[in-house]
C-alpha cells in the first residue's frame, strides 16, 4: 500500500499532475480572518503548490510555505517566482524555528496517515505561540480510506483539545470535489497552557 508519509508518494503525484486537492482559492472566511489582524508570522505546512501564498502575503503577513516534495515546490516557484524566497524544502516534523503567530492548515492533516495525527497535533502546538491560532480548512468526515483522510468533529476535538480551544467553525460547501462538500473553516486558538501539563506550581 502506498504510504502518504513518504516523499516519493507526493513526488509521483506532482510530477504526473494527479492533484485533485490542489488549486482552490483562499475561502472568504479565511480572507476575513487574516485581514482582521496585524501583520503576523504565518506558517503553511505541507503547502504543495502554495496556491494560498500570494493571497495571504497580500494581506500583509510574513508567510513561510514548507513542503518536503521538490516537485511541489518546483511548481510553486514557477507559479509565484516573486515569492520563491518564502518557499522552503523541508520536513515539517523536523522543522526547528521560533514559534509562529499562525499555522495555516490546508489539506495537510488529511494528507497524513491516520497514525500520524497525534504527531501532527504535538508539532503544530509547538510551532504556535500561546494565544496564536491554528486556522484553516479541515476535512471533517468519517472516512477510513485516503488520502484525503477525513476526521470527524469529535475526534478532531479530542486531537487538538489539549492545546487548543475551538473559536470558530463554519462549513465550506463550495470546496473541491475530492472533499465532497465536507470541508470546514475552523480557528483553533492556542491555549496559554496545555491541559495535560496543568498549572505550574
């Protein structure tokens, strides 16, 4: 069985142009959210061809888009040559840098094998400053085959709850066909402390 945690899985798909998850425009709730605050540091993990990068950049944010697929970043560089300096070839799970104000989720969690979800939650929480946010488009569905791998709302809350509070959620009925109308725009606010660590003595 193909393993979507491996770079070769994605290299093949980008080089063959098999990308049903790619090319959606920044949804209006995301535009409103990111336009409503001051310029901030924003991380896009698993960015693929980085179709949201120019729009987020235009809203005044300092955006870093990361992917471990060279083929994906080649496509992004061709499409957005002026923003090539904000594209980083790296494995998100090995990324070491100061915490960001926002992490923008877009078809990254659902691309990962389900046994990597806890690793995703821990890493994302560590990449966002307290009071920052994990904000983006989530594939909220009860599916077992993928990618994309859906996650139902209860499991998503259990996954992110130790580090985040759900601040906003709304359906995005006009998303890409591969997500079958089951995408949601969600804002998860990073807690000041983690529920599993308790208060410091």
